[in-house]
């Protein structure tokens, strides 16, 4: 981690000596050296500075007056006075003016490190406590600008912009969501935001935007992204000129990894600048011909204004379903534009609740969240699944497994019922088989001996296991001519219920006709 320091020196020799000495400190970087108080005051407003060292010999404005001016205009930027004799009186006067410390003109490395690093850490701590923009831009870096435009009103451009910013913020990156739908923008409703500042307030100081100006205008959402709102009064849209929008977006690029701009469906000077400057443009269309025709008209207008070529625009089909008459392939033919493979599903109920309550986290529809994450990857704004998405997939897998388990448990009673039914049919069939064999044997014994005791004994022998227990099986050979079973041996077996050993009221019967020996 390095701290960026601005040095205001009274003479070139002192500046060269101090600069050489500070180069030996690996955690300190000289952002610039100025020889006049006016130049120092101007550069102090630059974003990303951590501290300013001011030589007491700097002019023409006295050093203490310059410190006082910087303290008033940049209250969260630490200033350190470089004095020939850093006495207690000098320290008191410097602190009264707003300085955070005093060092001598011939400091040791340890003194320089202690005073300067302490001041820079104070600056960063103040910014963090205020929820300010990041302490310093990435040196040599340039944030990606993504413009989200609607083919016409109602295509879901604002909703998509909000959820793209939230999804990107869950990756741990520095994200800024900008509302450049200047007359009809309503991002506060989607995020439940109340903030007194807007982009119109930055437009007035666009020529000299400071970190403090940005911090005052940006709202830090608890979900991660910083938000720059459109003015609450639509007539103030005129204050955001094309050049002002350029300067504001350029300043945001120095502080954030990704800037998502909601340009709405109507072209203004500000949104036109965003379209022209954007690294990537998403044009939302719904699966209907009026939206596709509106998209063609908008892209042609961008071409006539030399804002964007059609090949630079990616159309995204929103509110899509498999039942839609217009699919992405047909949209590509109609628009003659690149169309994203990712489509945004029509999660009406989930989005309605989130919009009405101002809680985008209420969108728990897995399909919608996956589509937004997939679109980020397709646009090259995410290399791999975020931890949030991986967790979402894990929750989805666990939910699927849970649903499968619940479904299996729901099927268990039916499966048990089927198995028991099959077993009952089996034992009933066995009862019928045993009864038939026993009746035939009884009839044969009746024909040979006619002795009922022998008939019963031999018949029961033909019945195996518990089926042959006299408590469950009975053999009759009536001798009354009036009996319906006269001339027959009848065997009755109680049928086991479900499991052998448990017998019910049902009885399986079989009988066999007795043919006496010698009968024709």
C-alpha cells in the first residue's frame, strides 16, 4: 500500500532534496511538486491524494493561510507543515490553521515516515468512516463503463442496471450505479434511497470535481455499490450538460472498477455522453415487435449522431420465456445487432415485490439471479462465478436434493401399499393352492376308506406350515344328503393378512367330488 503525497516547496533545491529523501520510503509516492500556493491549492482538489506537505516558505499566499484554505475546502485531506524551527508555538499555530502535523526542513527518515504516514492514514480513515469513495484510484487503471439503455419505456433497463450493479458488488469490487435517466429516473424507489444530492449538484463543479464533492454526492448502499442519483426535480436535467457528464463519468472511472449507467429510454445530453464513452452498451428489448422496432430506431439515431456503431451494441431480451412468440434468434434477424445469448426471465412476482418494497434482495428467483450473473460473464465483466452465485447454486442443489427427498418420502406410503398388496395376493394364492390339494386328497381318502378321521388327517397333511394348523384349516365331509356339500370333501383355510401368522376373517375354500372305488 502506498500513500500519494503532494509537495508544495518554497525553492527547487529543497524540493529536490526532500523528494530524494522520500524516495527511500517505499510506502510513500510523490504525486506532484508545486512551487506556488495557487498551484498547490488547485491540485489539492484532485481525487486520490492522501496528504499535502506545505513548506512554510511557499508563496505568495502565506503557508498558514494556504493550510486554512485547504482545510476548509478539503476537510478530510491531511496537511503537514514543513517548518525551519518546529517549536511548540509553530505547532500550535499550524494546528489552529488545520494542519495534522509539523516536520522540520531537515527531517530524519523516521520523522518523515512517522509524520507523513500518520497524516495519510488519518485521511484514509476519515474517508472510510464517511463511506467515502475509495481512498485512491488504481494507478494507471481505468474503470469499465457499462451503459444500460432501454429500447423504449418498460423494457426493464433500470431493473437490469440495478441488479447488474448489485451482482457485481457481491464480487467485492468497487461499483458505482449512475442514474442518467435525468427526467424520469427512479432508482431511489428500487433501492429505498433518500439522498439530498444528485448528479446535478456535481454538474456545477464538473470542471474541478474533488474527492469531497464525489463523497457528498454519492450514496453508499448497504449492499455494496455507490449510487449517483438523477435529480429529484426533472427540470434540473438541463443542468447536466454533455461536457459535464463526460467529466463526471471520467472522475468516477478513476475511483471505481465498474460504473453501471442507467441511460433510460430517452436520449439527453448526459445519456448521449454515456453512450459515446461506454466500453460496453446493453440495449434491453422485450420479446415483441414494437420493442424491436424501437430498438432499431434508437440504434439508427445513435449512428446518425456518431455516438455508436451498431456492432458495438449488445441487445438483451428481457421478460423472456420459452412460450414467447419472439425468441432471441428472431430478434437477431430483426435487429441486425449482436444479441446476447443470455435472456432475462420474466420473474414478474419476484420483481414486483422487490420494486414495491425497495428491497432488491427480495428477488429470490434463482433463474433471474443466475441470468444476471451469466450476463455479467457474457459481457466480460466477471471471470467466474461469484461466491454469492456459488452459494446460490449450493442452496439450489440442496433445495433440489431436499425436494427429491421429500418426494421420495411422499412415495414411501404408496410403495409400501403396493408391496403389501402384492404380498397379500401371493399368500391368498398359496391358500387357494393348499386348499385345492387338500380337498383332492380328502376326496381320494373318502373314496377308499370313508373314515372321516383318516380323511381329515390326510387332507391336512397336504397343507404346509401354518396353513395346516387345525385352528386355521378345516375339513368337512357331510353325510347328510340335504347338505350342499354332500358327496364332496370341502377344505376351508383362513387367509393370512399381509404377513404369515396374522390371519384375518377371509377364508379360501375348495372342494373335491368323492368318487367311490369301483364306480364307473
